[in-house]
């Protein structure tokens, strides 16, 4: 559409003035169509962002309690339900596990975050400064449920859950799906275990797709009367940058923040593998697998 407008504007520049009459009406029509298309696209982006935030907040609400003990209890119960509800015999088990895996990973990441902070093992300045505010609220008997605008909830927990969701959304990109389908035998299961080269290609393509969707596929509604350019520099813009950074850091085995995304991914790949190789008896061996990954420098 923009190309059509550019072509018509070029004709106006090169043609004599008396020939501009036939160009004006279609040019105005194309500009109006473009304006309507951009308005519709912006509305879709805003609706997508609202749904995205709702999903992240709902996961957080389901897994968070008013005390540390209640939080662990709610999270454990949620994780157990997800594992037990995922069918293991029917043909639909792959789809069910993929749906549950996102929530499972998000809850695990939240609890790993709490554990690292409690043991003083996480030294990221951005996270620590917000955790200090949460600690002060707790001293006053207030949980993040009592303080919806708590910086730790808004700038650490929610972005972490959003990053987990985006990890799985990147897997839906056509380039990633092409990697999954690529095999000499067209009947090869796309949920098969990948070799090292294919896995690296998949991770890079998925990361690129996730970040692109984060940056261009969504945007928050702009308050009425607000300057759109100023709105882009607010809390939302900072949150977007933080999520993109964490998605990238998840590829680095030496980065502690990135491991908040990578370790739950590895754990959930056994509990809810999303493929036909699910073996219930292998679940107790997950910890051994993670320890082996540490020795290999993966985590």
C-alpha cells in the first residue's frame, strides 16, 4: 500500500501539472486506506498486549500467596495439577503438554528467583534493588498481592513470566517450524529430539522471533490526551528492554539471570516434554540430569 502511494507521488513530481488531476483521487484513497490499516493494526497490537499482560498476571496470581509458605504451597499444588492433568496415553498428550509447559516453566522460574534471592546467590543490580523494596513491604506485613504496584512485581516478576511466555511463542514462527519439519523423511515427527546443529538453529530463530514479536507485535493502549512519543519512554519501554535482555541472556550458561529461563526450560522438558517420549518413571531423575548439565557447563 505504501508502495502504491510512493508511486503516485512520484508521478506527481515527474508529470506536468495539468496531468495531476487523474492522480489526486486515487492518491487520497490510498492514503485513507493506509491510515485505516495502521489504525486497525495499532488496535490489534494494543489488544494483544492487554491479553499478554492478563495471562502473565493470572499466572502470578495463581502461584503467589500472602506469605512465603503459602506461595510455595500454591505453586506446588499448581505444578502438581499441571503434571497430573497432562494426558499420557491419548494421542492429544503432545498438544496438552505444550499448553501446560508454559505455565509450568513460569511458576518454576518464579520460585527459582525467590530461592536465589533468599540464598544471596543473585547479584543482578536491577533485580536486587526491586527485591529490597519488596522486603520492606514484607516487614510491614504487606505482600505483593496487597501492593499491586509493587516494583518487584511489576518490573521483575511479571517481565520474567512474560519472557517465559515469549520463549514458547517464538517456537510458532514459520522459520522455526521449518527447522522442526526439516528431515530426509517427510513423515518424521516434528517433536523428535534434534541434533546439536538443528537445536542451535532453532534457538537462534526462536529468539529472533520472540524479540521481534515483543518489540513490534504489541503495544500498550495510550492514555487519552497523552503524547504518544512520551508514552514510549515510560515504564512499558523499560519493561520491553528488560524482557528482550533476559531472553538473550537465557542463551548464556554463565549468566545467572538467563538461567531463570533456561533451568526451568530444561526441567520442564522432562516433566512435560511435549512429545511421545514422555516416561513417567524418568521424573525422579530430573535433578540428576540438571546436575550433569552443570558439570557440562550448560547451567
